[in-house]
């Protein structure tokens, strides 16, 4: 992962990822959603599920798979 830009005012970091790294984050976010769902914390479960979905959609747009 290469850090391209950081912005302390907005607390954001722009990075360059390999496909396998993106897949890793998708898996981690799905696992987080599942863990919070098992704990009956629907708000956090939905937060992580939405993040995972966003990454999957981005990957699909870029790769077409």
C-alpha cells in the first residue's frame, strides 16, 4: 500500500492498493459486520456492511467482475 496524500483537517488518507489488499479490506469489513450483528449492534453492523458494499461496488466498476 502506497500513501499518496494525507489530510489532517478531514482525517483522510488517499492510498494506492493492490487488488488483494482491497479484497482483504472487504473481507475484514464483512467480518466486522457479522461480529456486530451477532452482538445485536445493528447500527455498527450496518456501518461495516455499507463500507464493504462500497468497496465491492468500486472493485466491480474497476475490474468488471
